[in-house]
C-alpha cells in the first residue's frame, strides 16, 4: 500500500480555516448586537487568535511529521488565506471604521443648536423649535442610515 | 429624534423591523446634517453624502448641553450614556 494514503487527515488546518471565516463573518450578524462586543471586536479577535493556534499546530504537524500527517499544501493555502482575511478584518475595524470626519465644526456644549425643519415618517414638517417647546430636552441622533 | 438622509419609507421599514418608537426625521439633501457639521462626504452608496454618527442634547432654550462624537462607527451611543448625561444635567441645574 502506498505510504501517502496511510497518512492522517490534518483536520486542525480545516477547523482552523473555518474558525477564521467564523471570526470574520460573525461580527455583523451576531456580535454587533451586544455593546460589549460591538464597540471593540474582542470576540472576533479572540476567534482569530484561536484560528491562528489551530493553523499553527496543524502546520507543525504537516511539516514536522509529514510521514504521519498530510496538509503541507492545504496548510500553506489556508494559512495565507487566513492572514489575508485577518488583514482585511483589521483594515475594516481599525482603519475604515475610524476614517470618519472629526466634526470640528459641530456645535459644542453651550453653543446654539441650529434650527431645522425636517419631515417625519408621516411627511409632516418637524421643527427643532417646536420640539423644544414640547420637551424639556431634545436628543438629536445623527446616524449613517441605510440610504 | 433620529436624523439621517434616509427616506421616510426606509425609516419606516427600520422602525417596523426593530420596534423603534421614537421620532425619525428625513434629511435627504443633508442640509441639517451639514448645518450640524456632521457631514460625511461621499460615504454612502454611490458616493452619496451621509451623516457621521453624532448625538446632541438640546435644552428648551436651544442650547447644546451635551455632545457625543464617536471616533469609530463601531462604537455607538448606549442608552445608559445619555441617561447618565441627563442625570448629570439635572443635578447641576437643581437649586
């Protein structure tokens, strides 16, 4: 029997890569729902770390014990892809997400809030002065929206 | 009051899916967003100008009493932050 076919499947590499994908694609549908894991992606970085450990052990098995384990080629492919995914995640979380205008012209505490007239869901006009008269405080929340 | 460039139709869908009951206002030309200095140029779909996340608390006289300008779009205002800010103002203005 051929020696190659008797070598074990190096499952750590596959689980490691799957963990990388989980780390990258779990932020928006899941971790964004909880303020603790939304404001800073701790949970996703922990998953990336776990993926890195799995891939490292898998790579060690593939290269240090090639007579027993497979995965020299798949290990390299999975590791390079995982690094690329991790890089993209970091770019999005720590560069793109912070790349917003500093809003230096925004009114500061003690300054006057600019008056406005906007339309509500019922298409009726709503003014800041009207809101102020009806409420003790008015909280204006500007958000990016869904366009 | 939640303000964005979204249409009333888009905001209505959001309210329905999330169960929001506070007021949503549309600023499709981003005029108010610009007046408040929180415009994020070309950041929307197709290079559309949108708002960066920002919150202002305005009192009855029209004076800004509290501002929150996040540094990253990941970190958003939490309800307890604004409640604490309002508690602080109430204590400060108490006789």
